[in-house]
C-alpha cells in the first residue's frame, strides 16, 4: 500500500521532530505501549493501526472530524481551519510538511468505514444539525432549584470539613487495589454523617481541592486544609466549586457552559452524542463524573444549574461565592455551654470558632445546630496541641452566652493536673520510650489492646517501642492518655500533625520517557551512526512502498542538489534509484545524502 507507506514515512519524520514533552503527551493520549517499538517508524505504524486510530477519533468533536474527513478526501491543503485541527495534530492524526497539512491514508480509510458501523459519513458530519436548543429554566423553577442546590452545597461543604478534620486526627489507609480500607471508611463515614458509599466521592472532592492527598499509602490532610477550615462556609464552598471547574477538560467545560442556564439532562446527552459521534460510553462516563460532583456541590440540582452554578460557569468563583452566600444559613458567634459538658451552637458556628472548638471538644451532633462535648480525652488532645487550662477557659468564656458551668471548670482543673502524666521521648533519635510517675498507668499501657500495635516492652522504669516517638505520641493521644512529648532535656515539645505534601508529578522514570530515550538513541550513542540508521529506515520504507523521494545530495564543491528519485535498492553503501525527471538510473553514495523527504 504505497499510500500507507507514504503516511508512515511522513509521520515518522514528524514524530522525530517533536520535542520530548510533546511526545510524552502524545504517547499518553494515544495509550501507546513500548512493546515492539524500536524506532520512530515502528511508532508511526502503531499510531496508524486502525484500532488505535478509532480510539483517537473518539476523542474528537464533530467540527474536527469534519475537517479531517474533508482533508482526507480532497488531499493536502495549506489553509485548513486551525481551530478544528489542533486536537487532531496533537493526536498525530494529521501530518504537516512545509506548511501543507495531510491526513494519513489509514485515518481516511477508517472514516470511510464509519457508515457501515452506524457512525456518520463525511457528508453527515457537516450536514446533520445539532439537536434543538435546550429550553431555559423559569424563574419559579430557579428559586426551587436554588433552595435544593444550596442545601446540598451546605451539606457537602460541611461533610468535607468533617472529613478533613477526621484526617487531621487520624490518617486513612489506601488499599493496594485502590480505595480506602474498610475500618477507615467506616470512621470517615461516621464523622461525616453520610452513607459508606458516599465516602469516595467526597474524598475525590477534597483531593481535587488539594485538601487531602495520598502519601506513603495513607490519606492525610494537606497544609492548605488548615487554612481552608478557617474560611467562611461560602468561601469553603467556592474553593470546592472552583477546583471542580478547574479540573474540567476543555471539551466538557464547553459542553456544560452551553447549558449554564438550562437543564443538563437528556438533551445534554443528545447534544454530547451529536458533538462526539464516536465518543460513546467513554464521553458519557466522563461527563457523568463531573455532573455527579456538580450535584453534590449544588452547582446543579436535578440536572438544572443553580444561580451560583451559572455564575461559576459564566463569571468565576467569586461571583458564585457571593451568590451562594445569600442562600447559605447565617453564621453564629456564640454557643450555649451546658452543665452536662455539652456545648450547643444554635446555628452554623463561624469557621474560626468552630475550628478551635473542635480542638477542645468532640462533635456529637451535626447540622445547622451542632452539638459538641468536652471530655478529659478531648482536653488532653487540646493540651497536646498547645492549649492550657487558662487558654481553654478564656476561649469558652468569650463565646459562651451561658458562662462556664462549675462541672466544666472542675474538669479543666483536673485535666490540667493529670496532663503530662505520660511522657514520650526518643532514644538516639530513633526508638521511642514512654515514662510515667504512675506505675499503674505503665502497666495499663502494656495490656491495653488499643495500643498493642506499638509493641511496648518493659525496660526498668520505662516502656520501649521500636517505632519513632511521634507515632507513639499520637497513638497514645488518640487512645486518650494524658500524654506529652519531651525532648532530651525533659522539656515539653508541641508536635504538629503530619500533613501530606503535594509534589509535582515526575515523568523522569515513566515508561513513556524510557521509550523516548530509546527512540532518540536508536542502537548507538553516536549521532552520526544514529543518523545513518534513520536514513536507512527512510530508504527501506521508500523501496518497499515504491515511493518517490526528494533526496538532497552534497556535491564535491560543497553545494547541494535535490533529486526526485524512486529508490530501488541499497547495497555497498550506495543508493540505486530511478530519476523521475530525467528517467535515468542514478547511483549515489549514502555518505553524500544529507536529507530525505517526500517527493515534490
């Protein structure tokens, strides 16, 4: 097939000229694997495989497909619409040489087969109009939509806050096969007050907003999460909504923007099927993921964009936050501290107050009116993070409209007296020790199953663990012991919870980079040898396909000349070819050939 060989020759040259970043992007987009690829010609063959082409065509919209089909039917052109060609160029479905754009024969052949498979023909790609415009939502429906959307947005924002707070107390283990370990999923589900199957979606939202990240096989809060928890509810929502929009691929964003004031239901599905005729389930699943989260975040309600959702798509995060702030319940700044050690907030507590109160008390009831409870364990936890009886008393006095009841005052004094009874330090900066003036407490630690994983053993008046002292400290704190960390001099040290760090994604050792290195080097580290190998492969393809080439040769006087040749053989370091212009056979030394390209 001369046309196929011509396409492979042109594409191989184009691939060789691409930069490494562009090649990495191409290999990922086309899902090309390293197996069987030795050089750029093998890569071109893999990209021109019919199944690979069909997978790539599924990612293109109708105008781009129409441009491809027309270019394939009418031949190379110098002025196709660049707006409808960029995506195809990035997927190596178009070649470009000297300003002329062409579609490989394999791509054209694949498009010609579409009608037999129920997909549009080249004519139908341009003649079939889009589905009818989506009807706008009435103002009455919009008010109902906003009510439902704001309730969902508030619930999701609150749930994500609970998720982040729970991860601050204890990270969650990621299974090797993916997904959160069941015990941790149950803990997070209880903390958020949601069903177990809702945990992955909410964790996705938190991760997308850079509030939680996986590190060393565990999900942890990030440094950004601490600041996020101090924002107001509308500002927290805006962060989640903006990260949702930022993550939208360009094609999906343009689709959803079309319905920023109308339903995203069946008619959006119809329009998606028209715009991406080969997209199939792949495109529908991509949209379903983002529309699912749009429902959770109140960007839509029952597939209809809310007013804040429309603002988000049309104007950005800040106008959307201003709009959502009018729909969210008002924050309160005072609470009721009761004799039974519970604290009741009559409405959503201001973010800064809520964040600090959570460090002092445990959340018992969630919703518009939240209930917190102070306990010895919660006070020990607060003191481990730097609070004292005085700072806790001062804070509660400022926010309580009922003062500090006597039972709570007694509890504060008792917790302060016992805090530090258990002390944890490091031996030689590695293993941890645990000591206490209360030997009964040390004996209790040895038999307590909640901390058995620490492997504590008795060594005189201390307990030893093979784990580092920070891990031992937080394990004992979570088990509600009055524990403090100390340095080598016995001074109390306030430890910060471990946070995940976001590292830039590295492709240094990815399979794509390894393949590119192999393609660049060929079989030799000598550039001259590599160039000769490239020339040999070009000539081999031309001979096999009986292709015409433009061969540039260096003459003895140092000048160069172009010949229009049809190569017939290579032997003994010389090329034999028929000169198409003069219709004679020429024999040229390979060492004199400086460039080879398609025939003019």
